[in-house]
């Protein structure tokens, strides 16, 4: 079971988030400040954390810095301040996403789901599909004796499909997982990137294709006799 750590000095916010996140099947651990949070992290495996900025004893900034010294788990920061400078500071310390209070609990749920999906992909450093081996650490692709480099978003998109063969993804899902929850561009950018991947890697060459599933989205399908 995925375990989330909620760090906030407001009891009501912690309980509200626990209510919504528990309903999604997550196990919840609570901490009222950064000091207690670090104690929890020492004894419990945590998959992601939701962290408030303004807390006594150890604030959110200090906690993020401490966590990032030894862990890359997804971090979602909650704050009452919406200034760009605050966001920049958070991202420079290593947060993955940012939400300003007041917020809708369901939005926290959606953002956590998106962060966990992206983290799962990123933490899977290497995947083999058809005749290709994709290495996420170096963002490189091996085809036989050839090493291939392609643009970052194309690589992430291909890595996503390769990690979940035969699974259909909608454009909205792919946008959220690859471009992020706050992406405001046209979903048709997915079509453009998939067209480029198809042009780079023919089915005969790699042993699979990215198929269009009418009215649903796309999925990676193996060539017959391929695993």
C-alpha cells in the first residue's frame, strides 16, 4: 500500500486530507511539524509527502531541504503564499509540485496521483520493449549496437508506453503524466510527438508500434511473435 506523509500544524487540514486520501486507498501518516515528520521518516517507508510551509520548530523549507539530502520521493508543498518567489524557492529546494491555500482536497488527490505516476516512471531506470532498451538515467535508447538520443519529451512519452505495453492512455493522461498537471497547451501536442516517434522507429525496425485507439487514445502494441 502506498503511504503518504501529511505535514501540517493545522489539525483540521491534516484530518481533511486524510479523509480524502484514505478514500483513494492510501495509508496516511500525520506529523504536526518538520521535526516530527523526520522522526516518522526514520521509522516508516514513505512514498510521498504533502508539506505545509509555515510550521513551528521546523518549517516546510527546512524539512524539504532535509528530505532532499537523502531521498527523492515526490513532495507536494502547501502554502498560503502564492508569490512567484515562493514557488521558485520551493522548486529550487526540490519540491515536485506546489498548491496554494485555500485549496480543494480533490485537487490534492489529483496532484498526488500524478506525482506518484511520474515518480514510478522516473524510478524505473531501464525498460526493454521489442528491440529497444530505454535507459532513463542517461535518456538514451539502445537498438542493437546503436545508441540513439531523441528529444526529452519524446523519450519520456516512449518510456511511458514501454513501461505499460498494451495499456491504452488517453491524451489527457499522457499530458498529465509527461507534461504535468498544470500544462495549459493543446492536447494535440501528443499527436505531434507520437507522429515523430512513429517516423523515427518503424514497426519492422523495433518490433512494436504505437497504435491509435479510436476515441480513446494510444497504446503500445507488439508485432506478432514479439513479447
